C-alpha cells in the first residue's frame, strides 16, 4: 500500500490555510522538516507523527494509509470537529464505577501535559458523586475556575463537566470547559462559527468575546453543575452587576445625546 503521509500533510495543511512555517511552529519542528515530510524525503519521528495526528484530529493509520484528498469533506469535518481520537484516561473506584477526577486551578498548567497520562490523572484528587444526574455510562471531571469572568459562578468554584467525544454536539449558548493548547483550561459560554472556530463569551460583560479554532482544543467538557463553598448573598453587589448597570447607564446617556 502506498504511503499517503506526505500528500496528506500537505493537503490538510492547505485545508487549514497554514504555511509550512505555521504548521512547523504548531507541532514544534523546523520548517524544512515539514517540507521533507510533504515531499517524502523524510519520515516524521514518532513524537512528530503523534503531534500531527493530534493537531489534525485524525488517527495515525489514516494519515499514513488513506488518501484524504479523495475524501475532502470528511477530512475537513475531522479537522474542525471530530474531537480527540483517543481513549479518555479515567479512575475507577472499588465498585468499578468511574470516579470524578478533580483538576484544581493550581494543577491546570500540569494538566495540559498530563491529561492523557494515566499516572498523572491517577495522581489528581477524585471522588464519587452518587446523584441521579451523574450518569454511570458517562465521564465527568471537576475543574476549578478563578476570576470573575463567569459570574455569578464565584471564583474558586469547581465546574463539573461531562466529557464530549463528539464535538458536533456543542450547543450554541451553553457553557463548556475547554482545555486548549494556548490558553490552558477556560470556562466560557460557547457559540459555533461556520469557519470552524468557536466564539467564546464571558457572562461578565467587562470581558470581550474572542474566537479559538477547533484545532487548538485538546478536550471539551459540557458543564452540568458546580460545587462552591461560597453561598450567594441576596442582592450582593458584584463587578458583573455593576458592569451591567454602567453599560445600561451609558446606553441611556448615548440615547439622550442623540435627542
């Protein structure tokens, strides 16, 4: 069987609109290496091959053996939306039921490197949550969030996320925990964009929305609840509420100026 790796790398790179320099930077090799891969003058080392597979979200065997240019629509969907082609690393309890792994804020940076490492994931705190809303057949993780960008969720709260294997299932306007290559772990309200990007919005209007491309994601977890030691106070002033008030006042002032 003819090796399709070189043509596939070139096809997928162009599909994403990347130069050889840009792809080289994303998988941490030099530009001549990308050229040699595409032209068949050299083969990637195993780490580079794994990085290419993870970056394009396409299994290694397909990268090597399938002519993706003849399956363009499928290939494009996989690049943008397929999700990770790996088995999620989890921890089970003595009753063989999957436990919820906790990722404290201070462990977020380490999680980017160890999220697929069974030993690392096993070293994180984990617990059982025997509630009917937590389905036995699904995987959950609790990520601690810091800051006020998603108020009224308080800083220090743990967002419980359900693992998404199919990124097509993202629903506009719902909240998700995103494990990203560039920004670490973020919790945002998510909207799909036809270009293959996600529009991330904070609930606190002080923070501007921004976009991230699907190929910069490592994991997506759908938020299903949160745990916090901070109880809400009635009518307690927050930066979020004050920001909304100021925003409304500015709108009223602008309206008066136009009259």
